[in-house]
C-alpha cells in the first residue's frame, strides 16, 4: 500500500478523530494537522501501524 504524504496525514488525523470521538475546535484540529504535516512519511506510517 503506497500512500502520498497527504494521504498519510489524512489517515492519521482520521484515526485520531475516531479515537477521541470529537475535535475540540477547528483551531485544535488545524494545529493537529499542521503537526502531522511536519512529520516524515515513516513516522506517519508507524502511527498508522500502531493504531491498527
């Protein structure tokens, strides 16, 4: 399964949203997305693997 960096960010943020059940605010959601976008591809893949 080969995903782009953006697709990985989307998947990880989606998984985090499912775990928390809600996002506190749009600002916190954007902060989380910005953080995830700064991570390298391997770290994002590891986060997806840990969530599975």
